[in-house]
């Protein structure tokens, strides 16, 4: 027995193995599933599950970019948006061809991830060759551009095929067709095929990809390039390549999460994915800890669910939420407090 | 690992907190009316007015009935389509039987299907997008509107301007990334051509734009006597200020989104003098119902009610009238109430603050449009 215990302890102690992250995600999943199956879950919690997991994935993805490769991105909501609208178009188009919801969801998510990563790669080409905060500036602009572009797209499908128009709605969709994206209203009448299980599966895949990258040769190169660009250049690391790798991986996961997110609602609008949304995701990452995946998962979960849990406070809700944010920020950055907590824990251990 | 221990404790506490929130639905002797709207954020003016007015109506009805006839609960959705499903779920947990839907359209679109699938009767006071009551071929038979739909507002505005000969050359400034603005604009231009109005300038802007001088200049250059503003009051206030600064003084004509401009902090109300609004409600009207409502509202909340408040007040009373006529009791299931309400709403006539309303099967309201003009800082019925 003691042997097994030690073994488990060792697995947890191994740095960056990710076991802790998997444990948290699977643990939360099991608890929620059991509660759902036994009918103990309120509608409120049920409606929070999928978006919450989506935010976890995007936050983990952003941490890959900001924490691991040290490049600030302020446009991850834009990549989520690309993912969401791609998946809605793909799923809407295939609705009659592929009737199996799960298969359609998988195809939509893969398509979303692909489109997001291709666009992410294009964005990164001019920027990541440079040294400095240019990625932040470009992604900031990119987020705004994407919002405007999608807000002006009219795309519909009927028996004659796709119809597309830009800025002015000139599409003439016949009785049997439907609009997939209609300008500023966004997409409506989406068939909601996302499930909590699908979101968690994607989350675990995302974690596997991220941990795999961290523990690989490329991952070490990414971190080396972050810590000292010149030194890593001198040992032959292609800094542009490693940074591009981290960024493209990151936006790919953001796009995939956006797909699950988009297919979870009956209507989504491009205005939803604005600058504030990008900052919100960045807040999850910063409060969870740069480069700290476990922290990001927990921060995203807590900060997403918290304002909804505070609904009973009515008018004071957002006030309390803001206060909690400030307190978390102070506590996580206060060395004195950290030492104090560590001391307490050490004492407890000695007792044992 | 040590840090993780602390985190573990936090997570466990959170899960326990979640569990504590799960409880059985309580029985009640009142019919439960729910609704969601922006109580925080940009559009909070509307949400709070709707909440207050609906609460006022519920209190009055309860006093009249001598018992808790209605129970009312409003949840915050911040006018965000991501939050409205959450607000909706919270209301369902509470046991909502009838709903005043959502205050804003965007938030409503995200829950339209849920309301229809769960068979909850929904009457929105101010969500004017047609997607709230039907989606293409699919009619949400459970959903109705108190306000005009967006296309109807554009049409009614053009008719009103032509009928009252306010101007012959008009300019339109609209927000191109907003569906509300765009759809009013589209039907306005269409109807203007029919009734002989000449649209001399059509310009647009985007959310968060701060300078409208180019659009105003364009309108002025083309000799527009009237500028139609199918937009919300925040950008409209800037447009009015900039037009005043540049000395351009056409007639400004707004729709329901213009309502609230007089209450905007930091805006000089005298700039809005002479502005026309297409709105079904004028707080200075002298009929008994309006006087009673305005006095009661002022007494309770200290502000003059906007048309959103009037729409919400009407929504609750219309539900009340239908409940009475259909003998709805609190122990009925929401789906049964929904069927009764649909029957009532498609056949009844409701005389309210915002005019005498009838409803079509698709959920659109039928009542005569009215316009007001801002005179000495108050709305005066324009005739």
C-alpha cells in the first residue's frame, strides 16, 4: 500500500507532468456528471458548464503564448470568434449531410482549429520576426478587424449553394435555405450540438498537447528563447520558428474552444468577441500565474463561475466580484502572505 | 505542491458552495413572473426602468387582489447573449411560470429557442428584433412583443414624417454594426421611397466611434432638412452636441432608442430641444392611466419613467388581464399556462399606457404609432 502511495506521490512530484491538471479537470468532470445524473444540478450550473470549460481551454492556450513563449497576445477573443463562426458555418452546411451530431461536432471543431491556426500563422509571419511587443499591438488590431469583418458578412445557403455578400445584405435565400451568418446579428438558429463531455474531452486533448510541447525539445527551446533571445540564438535556436510554433498552437486551441463555445448557443454575435473578452481571458492567465497551467485552470473556473454564484447579492454582485479580483491579485503577489501560508503548511507537515 | 494544497481547499469549498445552491423548487401561492435585462453595464438604464415598472405593476396587482397574486424576479443579463442563458437558467431554477422575456434583443435571441422548447409564455416589453418572436419560417408561438418590431419602427417613422410634412429631404445616420439600427434604417429607406421622401444622404458609423462630424457635414452639404437617427441615445447625444457646435440645425428624428437621452449624465438637455421621437409613451400625457403611472413611478423611484418602463408596466398588466380571463392559477404547469396565454393573447384586446394593443399570431403587436417632441426638457405629444 505504502509503495503505491509513494508511486502516486512521485508522479505528482514530477515537474510539469501535468498529472495535477488532468486530475483537476477529470475530477471536476466526474463530480458534475454524477450530480447531473442524479438530478442534483440546478439549471444555472448546467448552463455554465460548457462555456466554463471553453474558457479554461482558451486560457490554457493563451498561457502557452504569454507564459511559455513570453509573447503577449491581446486578440485571443478574435481567434475564438473565428473558431466559433467557422464551426457554425461548417455545422450548418453539413446539417443535412451528416446527421450524427458527434461526428459533425468533431468535423466542425477540426475545421475551426485549422482556420484559426492558418490565420494565426499569417498574422504571426511579419510580427514574430521582430523583437519586442509587436505581437500585442498586432493581435490587438487583429481582434478589432475580425470583429468588424464578421459583423459585415452575410452568408446563406440554399439548394443553389452558398450566397455571400459583404457590408450590404444582397443575398436572396430561397424558402428552403437559411442564413448562416447575417451581419451584426451574427449567427442565429444554430443547432446546439456541443456537450459538456465534448468540451472536457477537448480540454484534455488541449492539456496533452500543451504538456507534450512543454516537455519536448521545442518546448525547452521556446522557454530558452523567452528567457534570453541572444543566448538562444547563439546556441542555434531558431527563435522565430519556436515563437511561431507556440503562437500557432495557442490560436489553434483557442479556435477549437471557440467552436465548442459557438455551438453551445442558439445565437452568437461577433460583437461578443471584443477587446474586453480578450482581456478577460488574459486576466484568467495572469491571476492563475504565467506559465502555471494548474493555476490557469483554477482561476478560469473560479472567475467564470464566481459572478454567477454571487447572483443572490443582486446589486452588489459586480462590486463584490471586483473586490474579490483585487484581493486575489494582492494575495497572489504578496510574498509575506505566501511565506506565511508556506510556513503554516510546513508546520502541518512536521506534525504529520 | 504546497500551493496546490491551498488551491485544493479552495476548489473543494467551491464545489460545496455549488452543492449548497442545489435545492428543491419551493411551492408557492403566486404565479411566478420572471425576466432578465441589463441591470449593470451600458444598457442598464433600460433594464432598471423595466424592472422598476414591472415591480410597480406587480405590487399594484397584489394590493388589488389582496394577496400575492404575482411573484416577480428579474435577473441581470448585462444585455449579453452569453449571460442571458445563465439568467434564464436561474429563473427556471426559481420556478418561473410566465416571463417578460428579455429587455434587449441580442440577449433575447440567445434564449428564444429555450423559451419555446420549455413552453414558457414570454412577452417582451422592449426587445424589438423580429428574431425574438419568429425565426425565418419557425414561429415562436409562445413569444409576443409589447413594442413595435424594428422594421415596423422604420416604416412608421417614414410614414409619420411624410404625413406630418416635417421635411422632404432627409438624411439618415445609422450604426452599421448594430442589427437594431440597420434593420430600422433598411425599412425606413424603403418606405421613404414609397411615401415620397427624398433620402439625400445615408451615412453610418461603428460602435464606440466618437466623431460624427463627417456624417453631419455630408447631411448638411446635401441639404437635408431632417436627420433620421435610428440609433441609441449615447451616440445620438454626441451627434446633437456636434451639430450644435457646427451650427447645423435640422430637425432630428429618433426612434425608441433615443429614449433616455434626457437622463444622460453630462449631456446638456437643452441640445435635445425640438427633437422628435417615435415612441408610444409620453410621460406628460394627461389621461388618467398615464398620470397615475407617472405619479406612482416617481413616488417609488424618484425618476420620470421612460417608454421602456411604460412597456414593462403594460406587459405585466397584459399578462394579468390574460391570466384573469383564462383563469390561470399558481398550481398550473408552465406549459399549460403557456397554452392558455397564447389563446388569450391572440384574441384579446388590451387597453394600456402605450395604446390599445392587439396581437397577431406571430407575436407582433398592432397599435398606432405616436411621436413626441422634446419641449422645455419634457416629452410633449407631437400633433
